[in-house]
């Protein structure tokens, strides 16, 4: 039995006599180091680059539609090594795209699948982290909170899509990168900046639905 003075904050044990700032720093550092193993740079074939995250085994990578647009993207790891890839799905209306690494290259590269977390039960005020490549700074991290949860109207359509709004600092190069909870789970894909100070992300359960649909189509096409 712990003493009455022992406390817990999230997954971090707070022990009397231990500097809480050190515990939090070590935990967040570990989160960032772990997710970097699943982060890639997406070169769009023009002059820009965004981020992508390894979403499923088999070299399935998620990024933004506006990162790749109509070009043929190239994927590189944070150590600079490049991987052959192809586009398997474009969803312009929700600004998502799915890429697949050439299977012959997967065994020779370190493609670690990111931990995807629940994005349905999020709460306003929840602490979040964003990681990407703003202004070419590879693997840069920023932090903030969830500002609001809601939906936005799709362009020229009656449908809408769920989004997360945060006050996390984003810049060109963050697009397609993951939004993380405090435990390091991916809860969204960062997609844009609005009003100069709010970031918008597509929740992970919306992303996962697109991935499931895409993989199902891939299996069907391979069978016929």
C-alpha cells in the first residue's frame, strides 16, 4: 500500500521527493522518441514536403491529400533513406491520402506501425502533441490542448466531417503528421491552420475507416 501522499497523474507515478517536472519530461521525451520511428517525410514531387505516419503493417502510410495532390510522392525516413511508394487512395473531400511502400522494400527498412488511439471519447482541454516537419525542421514537436470538437461542411457538399481543433502550433510541413495524446497514441492527422492560431486535425477513427475501406478494395481487386 502506498502512503496517502502518493499521487498519480495519468500514467506517471508521482512519488514524494521526486521532481514532478523530471517525470513529465522523461515521459514526453519517450513519447516523442517512439513516434519518430513511425514518422516519414512525404516529398510531393514539386518543391514542398509534408509528413506521413505508418498506420498499418505492410507499408500503409497516411498523409494529407493536399501534400501529394496529383503528383507522385516520394517517401523518406528520418535518417534520409528513401522508399519506393505508390498512392492507393485519395480522399480530397476529407484531405486524406493513403500510400503504400513497395513490399520488396519493407523488410529492409524500419517501418514501425504507430499506436492508433481512440478519438471518439476525446475531451476539450485534453493535452495533445503534434509532430511533423514545419519549415523543413524534421521531426519537430509542438504541444497544446484540444480547443473544440465538431464537424465542418465539406466543400460544395451537404455532407460534413468530424474534426479536432487545437491550439497546437502548426506550420507548412506539419501537414499529414500525427496529433498525439499524452500517452503517445495517434488521435488524428493534422491537416490545416485556420484563423492563424487554430490547428485542425482529422480524428483517427475517420482515418481508420478510410484505411479499412481502401484495404478491403485492395483485397477484392487482388482476388479478381
